[in-house]
């Protein structure tokens, strides 16, 4: 803890880099996975193929991706975009599975009602299905956020900045305090952003709060 206090400004800068490397791939993953997941949802064979490919992509070790990506896209091995691309692959793989599952959670009666009043597929997906799918989707999104924050640390093994730098330096210098500081800050970031995503999901679904108050009122 003393190391964390004494080197607070340096760790703060490393933390900013860590968040950049963790959250930018999440944003890219959302942009890719939400429309793609919605499109494959009603095409069973394409959905099966996509889930299989995404599952396989997620099983590829991150270090292997860090080695494979640079020659494929013309990057240096220590370019931060190497980590961004790798984590975008992981984020997209998880989210493209989560989107159809979340949309499947929308009650069939609601879908039928939207169809009955004349909603087309696109309008219904945007204004009915996706809003009602938020609670299930957010539970999966929280997993992706925490996973990204944890996995950025692996980038330190190829020389890319982030809190993993504290682990590698602490190990090389045989300085446990530096390693402990990295663990503390990484855990704190994971907990904070997990909670932020949860609260964002609650804010985006006010009807779930109303339902909860109604149930509590009925029980009294």
C-alpha cells in the first residue's frame, strides 16, 4: 500500500492507459456485435456458425493473438493497437453471443403485440426488443468489461503499457509491493466499472425499478 501512495501520480498515468486499452475494444465490440447479433438471431444456421466461431475465437490465448496480429495488419508487436485489436476480437466474440440471447429474453406476448399494431422488424427491434433485452444484455456486458480490464495486464508481457507493467517490474525487481499495488488498482477498476455498467443498465430500464417497488408494496 505504501508503494501505491508514494507513486500515485505515476500509477494514475498507467491507469489511464490501462482504461484506454480496456474500454476502446469494448466500444468497438459493441458497435460490431449489436447489429450483427440482431441480424443473426432469426437465422438459425448462421447463428450456430457465429456462436461456434465466436467460441473458438475466445479460446485462442491472448499471447498467441499478440504474436499473430502484428504481421497480419502491419503493426509493431509493441504497438498499443495490437492489444486493442486482440481485445476487440474477444469483446466481439462474447457480445455477439450475448445479443441474441438477450433478445430471446423478450416475452413472446410483447413481440406479438408489437407485430399486431404494425411494427416492422427493424422498428420493433429498435424500439421494443432491444430496450426490453437490456437487463439480460447488461449482465453479459458486465462480464466483458471486467474481463477486458483483467486481460489488458497481459499486454505488459509484450511491452504495452497498462497496470500489467507493475506486475512485470515487480517480478523483475523482486518487489512484492509493486505487484500488490497493481493487483489492488486492477481489482478496484474492475469493481468500479462493473458497478457503473450495472447502474447504467438500471438507469436505462426504469420500468424494472417500478416493478420492484410494486412487488415490495404488494408484499407489505
